C-alpha cells in the first residue's frame, strides 16, 4: 500500500483505488484528528499517525480501527517567547515518529522530544539540553541498532538511546537541520536549511559534507 497523510485523514492507495481513514467526532475507533503531519510504518505492519491536534494514533489496516495515545499529561506548560507573547504547549501535535524497537518510539512534538512505550502508554520528555526542550519542530529518525537521531533548528544533531538520561552530540552543523534519513543499512544522512547534505557517523561522532543544493525561497530540503 501507499499511505498518504492529508488535511482530511489518511489515504491508502492499493494501486487501483483509495480508502480514506478520517476523524469521526465521538468515534473512538477513528483518527483523533483529521490533519495528519507524520506517518511511519510499525514493525508489525500497522501505521503510526501523528496529527496536529489529536496526538498520536496507531492505525490497523486489518480492522480499520485506530488506537489513540495521549501525551497531554506531559503538559500543558507555557513559555514566554522573545516578543513576550505566551506559547501554550499541550502535547497534542506530533511532527515526527521514529520506532526504535517493537515497543519504543521517539516522537517530535509541540512539547519537544518524547519517548513513548506503547504497551504501557508511559511517556516522558527527553532532555536535550538548552532551549531545545521546547524545539517541537525538530526532526528524528530511527537507527538500525535501536537508537535514534534527532536534529534541531540550531544545527545540532544528537544520538538518543531510549532509557538513557544523556544523549550524545554527534555534530554541530552551520545551519538548522531540516531532514534526517536513516536507511536500514549504512550510515544516516542529514540535510540543513542551508541546502547542505551530510553523511553522519554516530560512533565515532562526526559528519562528511557531501553536496550543497541551493533551495528556492520557502523550500526545505528532504532526503529519501
């Protein structure tokens, strides 16, 4: 199947026709929100769905039902922005999903990085240092050894191993990280808002600059 996240749910395309999964008010088996920001395939074939206002869902294509995972107990909390306005962070927005094992996820959310154990529903904020705790629009991908990489708007790339309190700083890039790609085999890659693409080494930490692509205004570099 081809899975497509939209502003009105998730579309599944089998090569011939589409099937759409939507949010149904009052229907606990439907998506918790219709605006989909992130998709990731679980190891058992189910689909993780990150939404704008409904947190995280696990969609089962066999039953067409979803299970909801709430992160609201981690918030709300409020931060004073530089212009003195107040930003409310509630744990309702999931920007990125990395499944590091059969029962552990690293999420990028409006609260920051979150480690989730789906079987128990236990979730905790991952300490990333400095003001990156509030950096909801960080990017994340799962490494093949059970760890994850996270990239931040200040250019820092960190290695995260679930259950550990301290992360490893892998690199400090000159521009904010716009995308990470962790293939099933081989090294991961990072792209920046400046159009640079790097090969990333976690152990030992470091990066190799591969190329620079001049992005047009409003564009962000992605890697697949």
